[in-house]
């Protein structure tokens, strides 16, 4: 018989991962994630880095104009805030099926390296917001090949 060590923290972690997957399945709006009940919806985002920039790409379909989203950058974080408005009038009693999200959203992410907020640029096209944040000299990785003796 093989003895198996019990790991209660691993079991809790596994339960948390399963609950997170459940929230993803039950998420009531395309492109937006919901966490704890009462939490503001937030756009999905990819964050990656190049040699010179940290780049965030967020799905925010349905903005009426670029002015409906606010982008704030500090040397170590990015915040997106805004509001999606319905493009039509409706009454709740006449709604037959509703999945689209309307209302305020907010998302703040920590950046992996320090960036220059004053040199950041953003563009919005086809429901996708792209934010390019140039790295500071300290944030740029330098690689040097080390000779082996």
C-alpha cells in the first residue's frame, strides 16, 4: 500500500481553481470577467512585453467613443475605467433574453517592470484597446553572454 501525504492547502488551492473556472463559464457578458459578487466587471486583457515596451491589449467591445474609456498609467500599474452604454432604449419587462453587459467597468493590473507613463500611447479599434508603455532604462533587460572559463 502506498502512503499518500495529505495536503490541505493543495486541496483548497484546487477548489479555488475549480471555482474560478466555474465563474468563467457563468460569466454574464462577452469579454468581461466577474469575480466576487458585487465586484465591478472588468475587460479581459493580454499583457506582454517586448525589448522596449510593455503592451496591454484589452477587449472592450461596444464603446460609443474613445472618450468612454479612461487609461491611467503609473510607473508600475495600468488602470482602465469606463462605462458601456446601451445603444437602444428598452424596458426590463420586455427583455426576452439578455447577455450583454452594460455599465461601469474597472481593471487595474501591476506591471512586470517600470514604465514611462508620460510616453505611453493608446489606440482603440474594432473593440480592442491597445496600450503601449515604454520601459524605463531600469525596466529593460540586458542580456550579456558570459564566457565560461
